[in-house]
C-alpha cells in the first residue's frame, strides 16, 4: 500500500510539473508572440526550444534550410484567413506549442565523468579516471532567475565550445546569479556584479585549482547566460546501491520563503 501511494504521489508531481511547463509556455507564447524572432503570430513559425541534452546524430538546421523545407511559411502567409493572424491565431499557435511542451520529456539522463564535482557527484572520479555517474536532469524550458537558484547543480552548454557544437555539456553548481556582487580574495581584483541574465558556476571539488588547469568553471570563463542552462540535476546514481535525489533546490526554495516571511512580519 505504501509503495502504491508513493508511486501515485510521484506520478501526480510529474504531471503537475509537466502542466506547469505547458502553462508557462502558453502564457509566454501569447504575450510574446510578436517578439519571437520577428515572426508573425498564427503562422506556425515559432522559435524552437531545445533544452534536451544533445544526442548522437542530432541535426541543427539553419534558418535558410528551414525556409527551403517550408517555403510557404512566413511573409507569404496571408493574414486574411479565418485561422491565421489576430488573437485567434496567436491562441491556437500558443496552445499547440504548450501541448508539445506537455508531451515532451520532463527529464533526461546523462553521464558525468571526472573529479570536478566530487565529492557531491562522481566521488570515485578523483581516483578513477574511468569512473562515471548517471544523472537525471530536470529539463528547463526557459531557464532564468526564477528556476535557476544559488546552490543548484545544473547541466549547461560549455561556453568554451563552438556555437554550433551542442555536444559539449558541463555540470557545475550555481554560486551566484544576476545582481550578486562578486568579491575576490585577491586585493588586486576589482569586485563586480553579475549582469542580468547570467549566473556564476563553480566546481564542488575545492582541491582542484583553476589556475593550474585542474578544473574549469566560471573562474576560467566568467559568468554564463541562463540560456545556456539545459536543466537542473535532480538525481544521481553511481550504482544500484548508491543513488539518491539532489534536494538542494527544494531546500533553497524553503529557505527563501522563510526569509521572505520573516521580512514581511
């Protein structure tokens, strides 16, 4: 009975998360329809969202290739049709996009290698170069300060990779977000503030030195845009006996709510 109740609760939370993503996409599509890359609402030419981890053989098409595949979409589309343009067209297109988001996977798996996130993740990587840990990543459709918080362990596209290379993914912990002031331990370095739309990520392994090239994080390449974040690590498993959830995000939310209530009352 307990196992059945647990499965039912997890299933409810899973569907609730999918519904939340779909609702967010619906609202965004409706209110931002005229700003999506200069495309007209109701033409089915919405900016594709690809938060999923890259897979082998995945193809990335440019806008020119898209035009060749669908030459009738875009400026040649008439705005006088009953189902195109206007409020109805925006709502219909937004609903279709929200439905696609709801039907899309909520999580995806990836493997983490190396010692950068030890001892939190892949703790064996410090001694065994071949060690790896399987991670479950909660995909974030629209990453930003509302769902990427300080303390979260996130997977993101490496800023050191070429723009067309979506296969280089890194895992680090968020140490600061937009508006936070960064102060160095070195008196020669000037403090600065994380700009809007960006965050600062660090490796957990404090024994590795970035200046010696032992680890790469924001101390090497600076702050990264929220748009580079693929998702939040929610579960890790190195073996059948060693696995568990990452509860940092829930704890962080609870702490934020607590301090907000304290400040209010």
